[in-house]
């Protein structure tokens, strides 16, 4: 049977017709199938693929393996050098001395090594703390024109505050008295005093005239005179200088200076080999070029100050004459200063520390913990020094003279001065080099005392800087900046410097300090909503008067420069308290009040009280009050006083209703509560509204401490006026 022949043409026509009719659906189906296939493959891949965390762990493991392999790698056999032969053998090189090939006849060593000196950069302070001090310092009673001195009959003794420091009891014509006379004469000579004068001290005359009418419980006034310096010298110690309190406001700025870094800067720029060489280096003196002075020396500071205005903006910087402002006070106190705290003694450098004037009460100066040791860099050094000293004490053992006796060491030479002879203390420090007629001739660097050959000093990392501004006013805000001044170590050393201009200037100055040094002085008057009578006597209920309902009782604290009438001019320099003052609404708080003010009375040489005047003509004589009239209003006339705007209390009355039973009439009673909260609204001198209440002001710790301190001083002054205490004894034991 023959096979049927397939008609491909017809079949193709059928497929073509089918594609035309069903092609879109077929294509869509194919696309859907492909999409489903790829979607399934994607889902399967995401499900079966490792996580990113696993990949990261695998990669980290590979990296760690490679790192460990590098660390453990050692050269193998193939890494060893091949067999040595004559062509690959390295030549042996001998070390040669290059100096053997240097043309010494043609060149100097300085042409190969830079030994020329250059000017060092002067550093500045890197931290600072400013403190406020209100102090009464010990001043001698010179006339205002500087031509006379008030003296007290009797030789100076150790116990007398007016005596010379270190003067032995019994005075007389002692060396201390002669030295004191010479100092007084020097002061008078600077003031161009005439050869002789009999004019009295006007301040003393006015005060004595006022005191003649006062009652002093039988205490006898010392005999006083006003003399010139020449007259005082002729007295041969029979009289001693009288003292008075000199009240001062001071801004005390303590700062830290990078001392070791400055030494390193000098060492590098001057081409010196050690700190010891820097400290022993010398240069010509600007005053006398034939005299040598230490090349590394501080010359003081330049200080500028600016003040904040009422609108909160700063004025322009202005130079501050630190020395000129301070010198008159230092002179009037005869250059007597407070001893520095031993803990900071190792960090004091000449030329950077102004001393603090000798005070009647040194406690009025800021404590070292709140001033010098508030600088972190200084405090850390002090603590480290204390730790080392403590460790040394632990390691050291007490030894007897037998243990320390060296049979082979000779005794000191009998003819020598104390401290001299073999084996005694090392020589004192002298600058290296001298200056002759031909200019500066450097000498061999001298060793610092106590250093072995080749040993260098270990300087402090930071040292202290201090300057004192005595020209400040309460209620103001000041900012300071400082420049450090040092002597030019290259002055007149023209042959040693890289450029002749480096030897011209006698002084080098740092940049202005960048650390903020700001002091805001508070007002020297404050008030509190306290009735001190009620605080002292809980049974006291107050005064019953019509005015008492329109007044509130307050307490005023104020720091006084001086007090009394214009004819008295009584120096105080301390705080005083008006313990109980009644103030009306709309009234200024400050006023004149009879108060007890401890004063330094020079002819008694102690702190006492000026008793009230005796009213003559009466029978018997009557006293006008207890104490003297003191003005507790602000001293600055451009500053307003505290103003009491309004207050609430203390009267508070309510009705209490008590029922006696269902048939009885109720009983109504009035109850007055005088212990409820009292609030006062006060405008301070800056124009700000303060809200005071009796609870917070009563418990104010600062108010309590100030009141207690004031009462202690008054009590000691009262005891002194009654005859207690020897002449010169003060409430502070000085």
C-alpha cells in the first residue's frame, strides 16, 4: 500500500492560519511560562544561597588564615642563597674616620655644624584663674605728701604689730632699728622731703581731735609724734613707726606658664646641650654692658585690661600700669609681704610672681586651694611632689651620728667661714662668662649646685605666674590679657648669632595670652529679709505700732573702705552688718545706722571700737547710742541702692468658728498668725527684680557665716577696749 504523501504546503498554510488566529495567545502563554520559570529559579536561589553573615564569616576566616600564614612564614630551601663563588662575594668595607679627610687648614668646624644662636620664641600662659580679695593691709602712717611719718614712743618689740620684723624685745639702738630708719629715709628721699619739718600729720590731727571727746574705758593713749625721716633716724630706736589699716580691693590673677617648654626653646635656639647650660648661660646687662646677667631670666609682664559696658559690650584694650598702681601701696607698707604657701614654693620663679601685701588678717586673701591650686597643671605637680617626698620619707631610715661618721673625712677648717671647707655645701650659682672691655666673652658652662658631671637638671613642667590689679571697682566686669617678658639671651653677642639684628634688642616679648581671664566684681552691699531680733530671741513678737504694719525688717551687709564723717576718715577694710533695719515700701534699703565697727586704732595698736560721744552739759552725761554712725548705702554714687518695691505679710488674721452643740450659738474668735511666709520684692542696683522670702534668707549659709564673723570681731574689739590684750594684739592674733 503506498504511503500517503504529506502536503507540506497545505500544512504550512494551516499553521500559518492558526498563528494568525491564535498567535497572540500562544506568545502570551510562552512569556508567562518563561516568567514562571525564572521566578521559580530566583526563589530557589534566594532560599538555597548562603546568608550575608555566613559570607562575612567565611571571608574573615580566609583573611585570618592568610594573615597567620604570613606571620608563620619562614624561608624554605629554595629561598637560601646559592653557592658562594668569587664573582658574587661581597667586599669587606672598613669603617673610616671622616675627620682624617677634612681640610682643617682650609675649613672650620662651624662650617659643617650650625652653632649660630637664634632668638627663642617666648611662650605665654596656658591657664589662668582670677580671684577677688578685699584686704586691710598694714601701712605706715606717712603724710599724704610723703614728707612726714607718725611714730609711737617706745622701741619696737617682737609682739608689737608696728615693730620691725625680727626686731628683738627691748629695741634700743639695734641693727633692725637702724635698718628700718634707713628704709624710711630712702622713702623720704624719693619723695624729695625737706631737711626738717614740724608739720603734723593732718590725718592724725583730725582723728585725735575727734577722739578727745570719746570714752575709752580708762585705756591710755600712746604718745605719738610726726617726724621727718632724718628726725626718725636720730631717735635711735626710741620710737617706732605707727601703723594704720589700708583697705584695698584686689584682682589677683594666678596663671600657669610652660616653664620646661620655654627652657627647651632656649636650648634649641641657642644651640646648647642641656637645661643646665641654659640656666648657666649669660649675656650682657642692658644697664651695664661690662656686667654679665643670666641669659634665661624673666622681666615681668605686660598687662592689658578692658571693661564691659552697661550694654554688655567690651571696651577697647588699654595698657594697665601694674607696677605704677602697686608701688605706692608696697612703699607705704614698707615692702612687707605675706609668706607664700610652702606647697607652691618650688614653682615660683623670679620675675613672674607679684607678692601679696602683708595684711592684718591673711585669711582675707583667697586660700591656696581656691587660687594657685585651682590651676590643674600646678596642682598635679604639687601632688606629685608631695608623693615623691612621702616615698622618700618611707625609704629613709633614721641614722645616728655613729652611723654617719666618716673617719676619713677631715673636719671643717676652723678659720673658714660657716659653710665653707672640704666636703661642705657646693658653691653658689654664678652665671657663666664675663663681660670685659672687648665685649662678651663666654666661659665654660658652670655646673649647677648639687649636680654630678654629665647630669642635667629636671625643671618643673609649669611654674606659677601672678599679677595683682589694685585699681578695680565693685559692680564692674574686667577681662585681662598678658604678655611674658624675658631678657634677650643674644643681647650684644654679635659674634655668636646667625644675624646681627638678633643681638640688638635687650628684651623679648611673647604673644598676648589667649586663655580667658575675666572677673565680675559683685556689689559690696547685700540685704536679707531677716528680723535678727526674732532669730536671737524666739519669744520676741515684734513692735506693736501703726508703722510696723507698713514696714518690713531687713538685715544689711556691706564692705567698707572707710567710714565716719569727712573729718574722721576712719579706715575699715572689712565687712560690717546692720543687724536690724525697718524699711517702708518704696524706700531705699541703705541708710545711716548706729553700728559697731572694729577699727585699727594706731595709738592703742589694736582693733577696738570707737565708743559713742558724751553729750556734755547734761547731768549726768548721756550717751547718744551704741557705736558710731555708719552709712550702709552704696559708696558709688552712680550705682542705685536696693529699692523695696513691696512685701507681703507678716500680718495674717482669720476667724475660727467653734460650735458648742446643736442648740448653742457658734463661738467666733479671731486668730492672728505672725509667723506665716513673708515675701519682699526688691530691685537691686543692676535694675533686676529679686524676690526674697523669710525662710530662704533666714537659712542662707553665707549670711550666717558673715554675721558670725562680724560678731566675733566685735566681741574681740569690745574685750580689747575694756583693757584685755596687750598692746599690738589684734583679733586675728597677728
